């Protein structure tokens, strides 16, 4: 499948070169990479251009200011769709995600899935660097999202995933507003609500050892509030629909 890996970056100079080389070593010539850089002051975009000349199939989109993860993915996906890519992949640029798993994600897409999530919470999935309390919080958040939204995904917050272009064409990317964890949950929710088929493959997630995490309490709080809102509003709409159908039948 003609594939575009979208890598949002902000101050990833410590890891981006290795990530790009590992993607190229693991992927075929049908896989390209688009780095969406938010004007990193550490020169990430310059490093990308240097590595691109070395490995090929890599392009950098320089944005004028830091605009967030969700915004970067939306812009990258729109570019990929316009250029005719069949598969659009999300991957972190901090070595948390193993590029060698890319083939497993794409194989599931090729088998008919619309969205394939690399999950930490299925047999074969691991988070070796996390203490028990952090794993517990993450699991609880994912369970809450599943219950509130009726998701089939066991790891709706995972940022290693692949979309078939038909899944992205069925949803309104412009209307997706969340960032961070919220963006990942919202995208899975929209794909399943539109009738898309979701699959999961196990991954081993490693915490970054270089650079600084972009996650914040604001992003976590945003995800919690949005999941609650989507769940409540979805139940309200379903109740109204049942009421309307009941009224018609009277």
C-alpha cells in the first residue's frame, strides 16, 4: 500500500535522525515520511532535511508556530489524502514506537481494517518502563473511554496507528478539534461511528529517554472532559431518536 507516515515534531533533534533511519530500514519504497515541524527552536527541521538527502522518501513541512499534535496530524492527513496515499500512519518521533511494527499495522489494513491501533493492552503488548500506578491510570482512562463511548479499542489513547484513506474520507477531519490523548480517542470514536472496522496489534511502548515529554495535565484533563461530553451527548441523541421513533409508531 502506498503509505505516508506523519511525524509531528517539536524539539526532537535528539531522536529524529534515528527514527527516520529506522523507518527507512524497516519499510519498503512505498512508504514515505512527512515530518510536520512546529518551528522547533532546536533545529529539528534542518536535521530532517539533512537525513532526507541521505535516506530518501522524507519531507518536512515547516509550520510557523507550535500548534499542537492534533493540528499536525490533521494537516498531514489532508496532504496525504490529496496526494493519493492509501494508508496514513501516526507515529511518535521520540523512539517510543518501534518502526519494525509498521508492517504489522499495514498488514491489518490490507486485510480490510479501516483503523489499526498499536495497543499496549493485549497479549504481546508491554510498557516495560512504566511504574504500576502509571499503568493503572492509563488502563482506567482507556476503560472509561470504552464504557462512555462504546469503543471496541482496548487502547484508544495509543498514538501508534494506521488509517486506511477510506476511513479518513468518511469523517470530517476539520471538525476534529481535540489534541493529545483526546485526539486519539476522538479519531477512533469517529471511525467506529462511521461504520469503520477497527483492529489492534500488540506493541511494546518505551518512554522517551531523550528530550522532554510534551504531555501535560491540561491535555489529560481535556481528554477526560471531551470523552465525558461525547458520551453524554451521544446517549442524549440516541434517547431522542428512540423517542421520535416511538412517537411515530403510536
